[in-house]
DNA sequence: GCCAACGTTGGC
DNA sequence: GCCAACGTTGGC
């Protein structure tokens, strides 16, 4: 592997679908959208660690409580345009595709291979890392991506 | 709608 | 730098 590169990493972004859903992100097309509004250091630090091309799940919290699609990081962490406080940064993401079958939190909790997943163990972290194995497991359970 | 879990704030 | 008070998230 070349210097300065690393393997793709995987993440999970939570959003309440009545506020901003995966369909809303999809509607933004290839220019995607700023993942603004994060006001939690751990979540921000996760976004700072992201690199272009990293992929993640889009999770609907509160309503649905399920993984609904896959996204890609298209801009590195930069100041959150919705905040006057320079501490808060965010990346931009775009939608890649919805999963064929959404995977609910209950299903993730019931899957032994996902027992270490942050989603299952820390319900309050809104931007979280996902291991390559966890990413593959959820995609497998979901039957892959649409399209 | 409740509330547990967790994070942040601010007084000391 | 501790910790009580407070606010928020998000599952239930």
C-alpha cells in the first residue's frame, strides 16, 4: 500500500428520518450534503478521522430504528457551516444506495456477529465507527444494495 | 411520553 | 479538577 493511504474505514450516521432521511440525502445526488449539527466531541472526532471514499451506513433513529442505506464520504472534516463555534466540524456525505432489506436495531442486537457493534452498545453516539466485519455482516443480512 | 444513559457546563 | 445540576438523545 502507498504511503499516506490506508484501508477504507466504515462508519454509521444516525438521523431522525422525520428531520433528514436517507431519501432526503439521495435527493441531493452526487453533491451530497454536509453532516451538520453534530455537537458531541466523540462524534466529531470520528468525522475528523474519516477519509475520502470511506463508506458508512445511514441509520434512522427513533422512527424505524433501522439501517436503511449506504453513504460515502465526499469531503473531509471542515467547519460546520451551521455553527458559529469553530470547534464543530463535519464531513460531507452522499447516498450510494438503499439496502434491499433494512436491518432493524432488534435484528442487529440478535445477531451474534454484531454483539460488539457500537450501535448495539452505545445508543447515544450519533456518528460511530463500524468494523469491516460488521459492515459486511449487515450488508449480507440486508441482501446487499438496491440497484 | 417517559426516563436511563450519557455528555456538558459551571460553581467552587 | 471535582462533581452536582442540567440538557439531550434515543430506546422503550
